[in-house]
C-alpha cells in the first residue's frame, strides 16, 4: 500500500542534513528478574516479529516524489529485513545510567538509511541489576509524541502475559509505483493540498494579527517568536556529535514544588526549573542572563484524525518565554505561570496559522532553503527558539513485554541548526523522567545541566514547604 506523507512528516525529512538528524529516541528499560526464563534476545526478536503488524509504519520506507511537486510517499518495503533493524549489544562497564547514556549518545549520531524503514532498536544488555534497555531510534517523520505514545501502548501489554503471541497476519508488500506514475499523482495532489491549506492559513494569520493588536493595546509584551529571540551560546549550527543524559525524578517532588504557587501545574514547574538551570549554565558561558528572557519552543498536542492514532505528525509547536533573567525562583515561577497561560491563549487563537499548518504548505525546496539559511548564519537564528522543551504525560501503570515488566521509559526529540538543546520530561509510573539532549559542541557535559535542574527543583520544594509551615503556624 502506498500513502502520501502529511506536510509536517515531509518537513522533518526535508529539514534533515548530514549533521542535523531528525530521528528521536524511545527508550524502554526492562526488568527480567521476576521471569528470567522469559527473556533472551531470541525471545525478544520473536515477539517483535509477531507484533510488528501492530505498528505499520515500521515496515514503511521513504519514496521520493519526482521534482518535489508534492509530499514524498511511504511504501511498504519489499526487502524488509527484521534482523537489520534489531541490534544486540552489551552496555560498556560498569553498566550504570551514565554508561548507558554514553552509549546512546554515540548510537544516535548518524543518519538512518532512507532505502529502508527509518528505525533501529539497540537491545542493550549488561545493565545494573540485570536490566535490559530497548533503545529505539525512529524518524520523526513517522509520528509525533502522541503517535509514539500510542505505538508504545500497542506494542507492549497492559498486564503481564506469559502466553505466546499468535502468528501475525500474512503480509505482502505492494509494488512501488514507477517514476512517471509518481510524477502524475504528485502533480494532481499539489493543487488539492494548496486549496485545502491556504484559506485555513489566511484565517489563522488574521486571528494572530488581531490577538497581537489586542496584546499591544493592553500594554502586554509581544508573544515570543524567532523575531524577538536573543542569541545565546546555545544557538549555533550543530556538529556530528550529541550529548544525551537522562534519569528519573520522583513525580511527587514535582507536585510538591508546584505548591509554591496556587494554580501552578507540573508543566509550570518543568519550564521554570529549566529556565533556572539554563540561567546557571549561561552564566558560566559568560552570557548576560539579566538582559532578558529567552524563547522556548514547545510542542503542542492536537487531536488526531480518526484512524490515524499512530502514523503522522499532527502536533504543532509554539513559543513561550523562558524567564532566565529572573534570579528569584518564586518570582520566576510566577512569571512562568503567566507566560504559559498566555501561550495557551495564543495556541487557541492560531489554529490554521500554527507552525504545523504553515510547514504543511511549504514545498520541499523551501524547507531546504530555510535550513540552508539558518546554517549560513551559523545557527544564530533557531526556528524552534533558544531551546526546545517538551513535557509528556505517560502511562501511570506499568507496561509489560510478555511477563517482563517495563520498569522505566525515557523519550527525547531532536536538536536543530540554531536550536541545539532539547529538554524532554516524560512521566512513567510515578516518575518524571528528564532527558537532556544537546549538540556535543554546545554541551559536552549534560549532567551539569541535569544537576542545575534538580537544584532548582529542590529550592522550590524547600520554599513551598517553608511557606506552608509558616501558614500553618499563622493559622
């Protein structure tokens, strides 16, 4: 079966360069200790073989649209070979979290082969306590964060199950159309894409202009975007290398920190602590942190169309202020809460002119031109802000692969020319799992930024509990 990509799917492929890779990490940590007889690489491979049909995109390969007249195609790979996509390795000694992160940093740093489906899973054994990591590299063109979450729920089981999976249904890949047919269908598809998207975008732009005028009339500061984004040492063209660090923070600690401000959310805590951590990092880099806020790019989930619970990118993105200019943690939290509320207002008003809608109208050559322009300025303009920040609520109950429990889950996106730092928090079973992902030339030691984040969190918790104790005494 042949299917045409959506505009946002094609955008991630067009944006890719030999240094700016557009694949993401999905990391499941398995604990085979309760049922060691149910785990081996061969058993895992067989489970994947029998469950692969649950995630159809994992058999799709990229097919170019001639002359770039329309978005590229996905086609079922007639040469699909599961053994190419599954890699079995041992974690370097001592097998702790830092060693795993070093391995993943190295494993990420190359492009996926577009002549094959765009994913690879590294099965990493030799971790502490006998645990196993399933480290999956998967291209963002397949799905957004919500699609990845749905794919995870399809692949794993909600309850431990020792039963053998049934044989998968027969699979016969269709024939990939020849160049002339792809040219014809692409030429026919383009007018339909433009006719559907342009009127919607015009309406959305008018909404944004009206909202901007209302903000100006009320004396409020403008909405953050790339036009008012300051340059920082974090914003440069990416190199080949990457830094990935990830670890767990008890979700209960995030909840305790939000008590500092009535009405605050977990996301407010995440954004505020990230801004505080970046303030400390940038001060070390001799950046004038008191000069003003930074611009943070934030993915925004949108409702997925019926029948598209996995494949396709339907999330959009917007910007929020990162209040790195505020030294006081409580004042920063208050400013963050206001900024996030204003960003939600902007998102609601910008339907049709949001980033997803606009890039869906951009032909491949225009996306490549924008990417070239950013690189030509040495990354001093980042279309996704000074840093990317994403907070994703994950499963509250553990998942299983057969009888083997998934003890933890991490996920992160990618970095771009001009936006070379990504902070992603994905919750799982009472844990807030923070991933810091960066270009290695910008951030050689990601653990330093992780420590700054936890220090900011500790400060908020201490202040919240002191404030609560004082209120109790006054009462």
